[in-house]
C-alpha cells in the first residue's frame, strides 16, 4: 500500500495570513527555483539505492575493490559528503547503533576489523524490493520521508524482510540524498 502526502505549507501559511487580513509575501526568485521533491523521485532513489547495494555485493564476489564501490554508494545516496547531519541506524548494529560519520557508514557496509561490522552489503544480494507504507512530502521544507518494508534477496532466492524509515533532502547540487536511515528486523516474540 502506497500513501503519499504533500504538505504545501507555504501556500497554507499565505492563505491563513490572508484570512487574518495580513499580507503574505514570498520571494518570487526562490519560489521559481524551488523544485519540490516528488514521490516519483523518492521511488527512483530507493530503487537506485537497492541497485547500489546489489552492486557492492557483486564487486565483492568478483574480488573487486569494495572500498571504492561502497564509498561511491555512500557519496551518491547519503549527505555525508555535503556536510549534512545524517541520522543512520543500520539494521545489524547493536554495539555502535548510530552511524553519524562517513567512516562509520563505510564500516557498516563493508566491514571493519575489530568492530561488530561484518559488511552488510557484501552478502551478496541479487535484488532489493521496496514496499512503501507511505511517503510524506513537505514541499515547504523540500524534504520527504518514506516508511515501509524492503526485502533483500539472497543468492539462494530467499528474501529477508527489513523495516525502514528514510528521510530525504536535496543537497546544494539539487540531488536527493538520505539524511535519515533507520532500519530494523521485524519484532519477534520468540
């Protein structure tokens, strides 16, 4: 089930001010250059992120340089390189739960000796499938949030279901990047 919500807050604020007899002004130059995030962009970013995870595993299987592959993946999909604050809580992290730096994210994806990180992206996976529960677009803040389940297909064809929440912003280059990534395995009472 996909649910999309767009929050045109700037327009709502203008209407509210007009109703109170106040004059609402907006910077027309800014309004013309704003390119709000769309649900389609979020879906495309998710698909590309999954393909990137599959690619890192393929590089590992072929004996290639996983450091380069994972670095490219992180720099493409996360805002670390842009100096943005990133909230990242990976699925398989218990001791070092939160990965606020590039190096911590890299360790999670490809592993690092002396840590709990075994290299999540090295599995390898053959596909990543997304099922969004919903996506919220905040046009005024130019942000988006998506939540749902994603499924990682192993080389044996079995899928592992993981729950996620991702938050997106545009970087200065106008590219959609992840600023919030929280994922976890579904609760089990056993």
